[in-house]
C-alpha cells in the first residue's frame, strides 16, 4: 500500500466520542450528526477516542494519561465552585480580600450549622432595623439541585433543616415580566484554568416561574422557584400565560429584545454579568492544572427590579435534557459550538487512527523520543507540546510548562526535529498547509478548511466580534504556547466560536496575569479599571438607562 493512499484513507476517518453512563441523549445525537463515531471498547485501542464525556468527575489517571488528540469534559476539582457551600466560602473570602463593592453580586449567605450564631446575629439585626422592608431568607441543601429541599422563610420559627444547608438572603424584589419571576441560565465554558480562559455563551435560557410572584405565599414553589424541573409539573405550565406564553422558557434573544423595548441597556447588563462570571471563577483559580480539558458550567443569574444581576449558583453538568422546543434549539447549537470550541484538527483523527491503522498493517508507531514518528510530527501542530523529550503521553506536562510560559526554547527544538520528517505524504502536506502563514481570506475560511471531510454538518460561523463585548486585543502578546483553544494563526485564544465569546482574558494585561500562575490581584485591578472606565461614559450618554443598573 502506498503511504499516500494510507494517509488519505486515514484523514477521512471520523473523530470518535466516548460516553459514560447517563450522558444526555442529545450529546450522542449531536456528535453522530457531525459524523463522529462512538468508541467501541471491544474493537478499538484504549486511546482511540477524541472526546470523553462524563456526568461525574474523571479519575486522576484519566488526566495523567490524556493524549494530545483527546479532550475531557471536566476539570479536576471543578466542584469547588459548584457546591453551594464551597462557592459561598470562596466568595466570602474574595469579598474580604478585594472589597464588598466588587463582590456584592452574591446574596449574603451562611452555612449551617457552622454559621448558626452569625446567622442569628444577622437575622436579629435585620429584624430590628426599622423602616426597612422585611428580610426573607432561602435555605438550600448544599449538595442538592433542581430546587429539591428548598425552603423560603421570613420568621425564624419556620426555619428547619436536617442536613448541611446554606441560608441566603432571598432576593425579594426580582425583575418580573407580567408578574412572573425569572432567572437566567447562562452557559460558561472554561477551556483552561491555567492560563484562565473563559467563554460565555450569548444564547441561553430565561426560566420563568409559572405562577405569579407573591410574597404572601412563600411555600408556593411555582411562584418562587424558576427551576424547570419543578415548573413543568405545575398546573399552569402548559397554559398560555399573558406576557410570557406557554411553558416556562424564553431564549436570551427574546429577552434582550424585550429589554430593548423598555429602553434597558442590555449591553451594559451583559457586561455586568460577564464580570460576575470572571470574578466568580477567579475565586477558585488556580484549580490544579490539567490540559485538554474543558468545563461547561451553568451560571444561574437572577436580575432584580433595579436590573442588578445576582449570582445564585453555579451548576456542574447543566441540564442538557430537552423539555421543550426552546431547549432543543438552544442546547443543540450549544453542543455544536462546544465541539467547534474544542478546535479539532484533521490531524487529531489521523493521529488517533494512525495508531490503529499502523497496527492493522503490522507496524506499531512508536511513542518515541526522537521526533521521527507521525505522533510527534503532529505534536507541535496541536497543543502546546514541543519538548524534545516529549512523547504523546507526556503532552500534559508540556502543556503545563507551556502555561508557565517556559516553552519558547522547546518549540524551537521541536521545529528543528520536525524538519527531518518525510514531507511528501498527505499528512505532511496537511501539516505544511496548517503551518503556512495565511492570507486574510484564508484565515476567514480557516475553521471550515480544517474540518474533517464529512465530519461536520453544522454551518460554522466565522470569527466575528461580539455584539456585546469589545473583541479582546492580543496583538502585542508574546505567548509561545499552543493550547488546543488557541488559534494557529496568532497563538491567542480564539475570540469567538459560534455563540461562544471569549470574556477572559479581556486584554493583554489580563492575559499576562493569568499565564504564570494566576495573579488574581492584578486581574482584579484590571477589572476595576475597566468597570470605572465603563460607567462614567455610559452615564454621560444615557443617564436614564444607567439609572436602572446598580453598580457592579
Ligand atoms: P438548585 O440547585 O436547587 O436549583 P438554586 O440555588 O439554583 O438551587 O435555587 C433554585 C431556584 O430558587 C432559583 O432558580 C431561583 O429561582 C430561586 N432562588 C435561589 N436562591 C435565591 C435567592 N437568593 N433569591 C431569590 N431566589 C432564589
């Protein structure tokens, strides 16, 4: 068999996904739709997959044995932010360190039973302060979700709990649409915690309560909780509700149009929400470094009647079940965009299949240290690998080093080695194409041209500036690393992929501060500068609109 024929066949091979039990059906559907195939343990090599999706955390060994062509859908210890008590603790610490003005976006919270005395002091203080409207509290079990076990109360005599809970100030003046309470399910994808790289999804879900908001019936879950898992069982769920329609969901697009009709500056609101996301993730940074992972978080944001956004909680494995047509539209595209964000190259399928292919013809591609194998050939095209002694299995280490900014020398070494590779196979031509400087029109078509033949059926949007955010400017950046979410062209995080918009790093200084470990102090200083710049100019222009918005 000619080497070229072999390469051509391998390039046409699809990417491979691996699903653990209980992964929502839509994940499989979307990947199959894109031309991927499902991993078959009996037929395939253990490493012969590109994406492993689980609903539960991976084992340490999964992170250690990751290969350059693979991605995992969780980071180690992401739970630090998704358990209600851990999150409350982290935010409290940040409030203490950086001031409550910046971190006042999460309702005051107490972890019970530990904080019982502090809570009682606060409860009594609130009760005694004359002339203020009464304070309400919400009690939530720390490790439950979907509205289970929640209790809202005003009087301490109604407060009972039998497990670890957090008690939060209840936001009793939520924004209402036609009398119905709502919150936002914002999707956030972290492609790396080191260097910190955060994307928010422009489309999302507005989730309504299905009975009108009423503080005189605190035990009516359909009036006070916006979880779909609860409201879909409410008597009004299927009924047409004036002002919001049937069901209990809107898209963000619809919500933004609604806000604009009423003269609300949705751009400013979204900037505030993005600040919340960054400040929240900074509270847990740095997580233990791990390469080739990503984490999809569901941020629950409540907006009050002054248009101030509040963070309620951060969800691990945000629900991907399809309860209605709005879910299907938003979540299907979300998953397609996630796969785009994972930035697979043709070579990812090739590499994974090359091992299998070579085995089939009786040749084992060595994971050698010499730089002569096709596995290494791809290494400097893929992520931030490049150590002379880098094997595929050690790609994790090199990515970590890259994050520490220590790979410049190493990249040069690998490039030297790569020059010795045979160049006339399809593989090497592909490599050459990927390494060649692009014209601007080629660059525009970049993602499309790199997609696997037959593997992608989803129309990918080219990189374009966000409607809501300034496009991050990395022109003067000096990063030499190449994590998977970096563009080949300028070795910077791709500013926009589908509806995912890069929100961190948001400028050169933030990028530098997140490279060598995470310099939270400098980053917060940058955020302060930005916030200070944003507000005065807006206030001058549209005082009326800004009046709606509380300061961040
Ligand atoms: P769960 O993980 O059980 O969904 P959440 O913290 O998301 O817990 O709370 C469920 C719902 O309760 C939210 O979607 C929101 O409607 C309401 N809620 C939670 N916390 C507050 C709060 N502090 N103020 C007002 N409403 C809240």
